[in-house]
C-alpha cells in the first residue's frame, strides 16, 4: 500500500487517530515551523495526500505528508549524505 511505503519504518499506524476527532496526527510533533515550498512541490504533496485517502489510508493534509517524508529523509541521512548536501549550491 502506498501509505505504508511512503512512511517507511514508522509502523502500521504512522498517524494515530485524534481522540477528539479530526485529522490524524503524530503526538510527538510539538514544533511548528514555516517551510517554504515551490508551488509544484505543494501540488505533488496534494496529489500524494489524495492518493493516500483514495487507497484507504487516513485523511491527511499535504503538509502532514511533507512532515512524514521529511522525518523519513532525515532519519536515513548518514554522514556521507550530509557531506553531499554541504556541496549543494543554491542558485
């Protein structure tokens, strides 16, 4: 299933249901930050969120998907990956 593959090692239920209803969320998410995105990135995140819902996953917002993907990417980043990022030059 796309949802399980997208969130990787977070387990079978990466975003538990909110006890008060509403969207599922991760109770360990205590930080809130603004992250700039290209419009094409937001559009892709919207597509991914829709696919998750259409495949029977939880109702997630596009930026919840972004947060999960960001956690997955940072968890998998080793020293070599960090060194490669240090060489990237932003235009």
